[in-house]
C-alpha cells in the first residue's frame, strides 16, 4: 500500500511537534525548521505514491492525493507565518480537510 510511508511520515511529524512542544523558545526555530524539512519529504513521498498508484476506474474509493498535498502546503505556510510574521493583525486560519478518500462515480447510469 503506497500510503503507508505517508502515514508514518505524518505521524512522525506530529510526534516531533508533540514531544518538543515544551522545548525552550531558542530551540523552537530549529525544531520548526526540522518540521518544514519533514513536510518537504512527506510531500515528495505523496507525489511518488500518486505517480505509482494504480487506481482503477471501477474502484469505489481512491486516495485524494491533491487534497493531501494542499493540506501539507497549508501546514507549511502556517509554520512559515509563525516563524516570519508579516503583520501583527489576527489572521483567518483555514481548516485542514483531513478526508482523503474520493468516491468514484459509478459507471452505471441511474434510471
């Protein structure tokens, strides 16, 4: 299953963030830089998995790779915005979708 490395990588990033959430502020930038690097790796793994997927047209569900990549980019932008804030005003945070299963339309037409 090509999504297993992606899931493991995402869990690793989340664990890194959680385990280091009490890190000293001086260490925070280095940790967030590591998170950005890991997001780059996850995005590359996602692109590779998408290229190697062999979704058949008659499958009921398939993985929504574009949505996952969009969410990864949103996380990366959030980290970047925190590290280099462009303004002091509050921003409207966008929610992650988190649902990566696409329903494939049925080949049969309804009466």
